[in-house]
C-alpha cells in the first residue's frame, strides 16, 4: 500500500533513550560487543564463500592495521569514498566530512577480481550488480532498486511490512501492520548495529534472507562469537515497534527507544513485530511492545497445590549449566552448533540398527538429537569428566549403560568384543593434545572398527587453524569433501 509522503527530508540523526540505568548498564556493553563481532563477520563471510564482497567503514588507522590481515586470506581492501563518522553503526544517508573532524573510508573487501568488478559497478551506479556481489538475494535487490532508488525512500520498513502480507490483506486506509517472520529477517534494530543480514530485506518472511542470515550466523559461531550470537538472537526475538510521522521514526523496544530520520508522512504509520522472548531488564506496561506485568502467584490455590503434588521431571542442571557441560555459553548457542553435525550424521546413517559413538560426549545432548532423528541407532559415549555425564540418565535413560567415564585414547571398553560403529564423532583438536604415537593408535582403532568418522569443531579451534580443513590437516586427517573451508563439520573417512 502506498503511503502519503511529504516533500521534505530531515537531516540524518539517531537518538537513544534507555528505559532504565540497569538496562543500559547490562545491554549497552553487549550491543557494543555484537557490533564489533558483526564487523568481523562481514569480511569473514567473504573468506567462507558466503558472498564475493563486503563493505566496511574503516578509519585510516583501521585500514592500515587490517589490510595485512585481509591479505593473509587473499583479500584486498579498496576505499570507495570518505564519509563522516556516525555515533552509531547505521545511518540512512552518508554523512558529509567536516574539516578537522575524524572520517572513515567506505571500503569494499574481497578477492581482487571481485573488488575491481565492484568498483566498476559503484562508478556506474549499478545497484543490482553491487547487491549481487554483496550476496543479497535477487528479490531483495529488486526491492531495493524499486523502493530506495526509484521511489527515493530512505527507510524501507513500511514497504517491507506491506510485502510481508498479501496485498488483499491490506486495506487502503491501513496504517498499522502486525508482522511475523524469522529473527534473521528482523532489521528493526539496525540503527543500533544489531542485525543478522547486511541488506534491506524485501519482507519480514523472505526465505532467501533467512538462509543468508543462517550462513552469516554460522560464520560468527565459527569465528568464536558464540556469546555475541546468543545475545543477538535474544534481541532479535524481542517485541519491537516501528512508527513514523512527520519525518521522524521511533523504534520502541522493552529496553530502549530510538528516534531517527525517516520518510516524511502526514499520518502516523506503525509496524509491530511480536517477539517470542523477554528480558528481565525490560520495562513493563500494558501497551505494545512492553512486557505485561506478571500476575501474582497464589500459592494457596488448589491448582498450585496440585502442581506441587505432581512435579514435572526436569533436567538436573540449569539450562545454561546444561549447555556448559558441552562447552557452550547457552542452550541456544549449543543447538545452533549441533545442527550441522546432526544433519551430516543423519544423511549418512542407515535406517537399520547401527552403533554411533561420540568420543567426548559431554552430557550426551548431541547423541540425543541424532537418536531423535533416527530411532534405529544405538548411541555410545565416553567422557573424561564424570560430572558431565550426570544427565545421561535423563536424556537417554534406555542407553545409560552405553556411556563411560574414561579417556578416549586408553579406554578398552570402547572397542570391547570387536564392537563395530557405523559412525564415530570426534573433535580433531583432541588428537593434537597427545603425542603423535597416542593419536596414531586412536586413528588406527577408528579405521579398524568404524565405517565413517565425522569430525567437527567450534570457535577458537576453527579460528586458530583457519578452517576445519586446516585443523584436520594438522591432526593428520583429511576431509573427504571440503566444499566450504569454514565448515564446522565433515567426514574424514
């Protein structure tokens, strides 16, 4: 639906108001960490093959300091223009340079041939080619061309919301749209540097944007930003409201409100995105997007007493501690990291009875996910720290006898009775923590009694060796199909 627009535009600005000092003290440093992580993810996504180029705003000092790092990975950085520095990481327009004040280079980063192609497209104003080189989906590039370029809009939120709904659902006098969609498509936090895609999506439910965001999330996890990615998904799952009137947009959340420049309209237009999670620091209120005050708990009620008499079986650990048993900062980060491993395992395993061994199984959470996808498998696990196995009896109670406390390099229980495994799971960094002879003995056992070895790694292990391929090579293994040099898992044999 077309909005009525006024023929003026305010200067670009961004103002932030926090709901409380407590919310600011907790979340402002986290927002800064996420923004710094995102700048790293942008150029690492090029290395990962997610896209051909990226754009970064670099100070002269940053450009000099980082150019060598880019060159290590075969990338080059070409400044395109000089811009003034915004207080926040996103602005709707390029800020002019002011004499005597700091500035940044708007810089394209990528392989030399891609950077040269980008420079030519930039010089000719070929926005569709620029978007293609930056990895933006075709539908979103066409949306940008139509809304930003041809309609001269500086804020695409309203058109994005209209595209999310079918045209038949939007009446001509509609000025409030409620949308749903993946958090990967939520760019209503972009003025604070919080987003999972670098472009302006064509809708809140664009599947191509969601897929793009998932790949960038994996780049972040592989680069060691598990905590930042966890916070980022938390934020993008909160309720948020965007509204616009007379050229000023307000973005309201439970912890802060942003005021910024938008397209001028004579009437107020509003977009609301309902969230799925809340934060303890969020303001409470009856109106969207604030959290509704919690009702008091009446412990004398009959319903409460029935609940006490029939407690629900829970995990022995707090969810965060449950994730920590596997080396993760939260359940969300753990599930994200496990997803590609589970997919690879399920793609290989037959639909007949087969043994699967996890060499360093933590509390068995990964094996449980594989088992829930294929009930024909028989899971086995070994873990050196006894405390991490406490929840196995709850996660996989029927297989509790298949889990042992022990060393993967010395335990004979693993190979007893010449037991054969269809699949073994191993983080190859373990092979670098022992002598070459000890590592060789384990690899020999694996080749003798396992049909296939699936190796995986997270965070610092991938960063330290550049990729899973690099880590595997250092450990004396070789990936069978190393299509993606930043992949977090793959088959070694």
